[in-house]
C-alpha cells in the first residue's frame, strides 16, 4: 500500500489544463461508474464531514472513498483524505492526501463548466471568494483561455483582490477590475463565480442585476438560491447530489454537465439564457485524479 502526501503530489507540478482534461474524462465515464450521492454529516453549526465513495468502470478495477471536512477555524478551510482499493482483490492500494486534488478538481470543474456554458459573447468574469478554491478556478480558467480577451472583476476583501491581481499579472490577455459591493460585482457580468465557503442568506437580493445571458457558478452552492426558480436552466455534476435542494422541483429546466459534454442534451442554446451551474463536487473526480497521480508516481 502506498501513502501519498500532499508534498509528493504538488512536486509533480501538474498543469491546470491537464486538470481540466482529467475532469472532462471523468464526466465522460460517469455513466459507467458506481457513484452514490455523498453523505454529509454536520457535527456542529455549518461544519461538515462528507463521505464520497465511487467505483470506476471495470477496466480501472478501482474503488475510492474520500472523506472531506470543513471545520470552522481550520486552515486550509477544507481538508481531505482518500482510501483506494483494488476491486479485484479487495486490498487497499493507497492512502492519498487529497487537499491539492480537492482544490484543483474543483477549480477544473468550474472552469470546464464556464468554458462549456458561458455566452459566446462573454467578456466580464466576476469572482467573489479569492482563497484556495478561487485561485484554483482562476488557474484553470486562465490556462484554458490564453487566446481570449477577458476582464476579471474581483470583489474586494482585505487585500485578497490586490494579491490575486498581482498573482495573474503575467497574463497579457487579462485585465482586472476591483469593486467594493456585490451589486457592482454582478452588474453587467457575463460569468459570476462564487467561491465563498459559507454564506448567510442571498448574496444578491435583486435578481434583475443578473443580465440576460449570464452564467452563475456557485462553487460551494451558497447564496444564489433566489436564482433557482428564475433562471432558464440549471446544470449540476449529478442529479442525486442536488435533488434534495429546496427548489429542485421548481427548476425550469435541469440537466447534468456530463450529458452536455457527451452531446446527449444541449447546454446553452442562445446568448440570452440565464444559467446556473451547481458544481457540487464528485468523488469520481477525486478518484480519477488519484488514479492518474498514482500512475505518475509508479
């Protein structure tokens, strides 16, 4: 059995665009996986401990179960580990720290959703929440859009917006704006990405601030439930992971990202549709990443 820590994984220097390829690969094999909805337990307040099992298609003979925790005050905000087994022998093959995997697969899924569902005229990309997940999303988005002119609008919080702007200053195709309010962040934005891990109530009360054609990607699902019944379409990683949402039965039209990528259903059909993409996070993505990383290390 291998024990893989975070330092070994980060030392591989896996490029963000490869991460986007891996999550796309994972989505395209999703219908052949055994993937029950994650189990989320709440020990106190908004803290959670999630258990995320998955069996990959038979040619992989691999089972993995990730345990991810968010406990108030811990740093980073989210910690996680995965156990892996060979399904042919039942033997444990690896214990993998998945902190880097969690961040990069989350950012890669968000970037893939943006690249797949945004308006063809998208120019302004607004971000709130500029921690690990916000940066991993920007890493993957900017790495897969080097030929596109983009305005990245950042919500000011402490010095996070300024340091984020400096972090990506080498991208010649990107300009930055920094704003102080959620209203200014949302107004005229083509894509809105929230990486806030905890939010009370709605982040934006006035639905009319969301322009026609906007794509909203609430990475941690918080703060945009007032859009659920109003937006034209809602997409998610997996129906079973969102079917318990309060307004799920009132979504105007729902589909899974995997079905869009495979061509089974349409994604965006015109530049006027307002779309929500709930990227909940699947153990499938973590397991595909861990499987690929083990091959790198062998």
